[in-house]
C-alpha cells in the first residue's frame, strides 16, 4: 500500500471516534517504514507507530468503547 492509501484508511477508521486525527510522523531516516501518530486536539495520544501497529491501536480503542472500559 502507498503512504497516501494507508493514511486515508487509518483516518477513515479514526473518524469513528470524536476529534481523532491521524498524522504522518516524519523521520529523517528514509530506510525506515513510514510512521503515524494519533492526535486529539493536536495532542499526541499514541506513540509513533507504523501502519499495522496503529491499526491495532485503533482496534483496541474500538473494543474499549464497545465494552465501555
């Protein structure tokens, strides 16, 4: 998947929650995978994670909301 497609799919999932936005986390080392962060009102609420890790992070938030934890 390209970075644009990954960012779009993560943002579409984050739109299920209030005020969450996915942003690119820039790293100067081009050899490493692209990292993303989850923000709420411009405050980081996740560490810098790659696509799979952030997808699992969002799934965890979704399960917490589903079970009211």
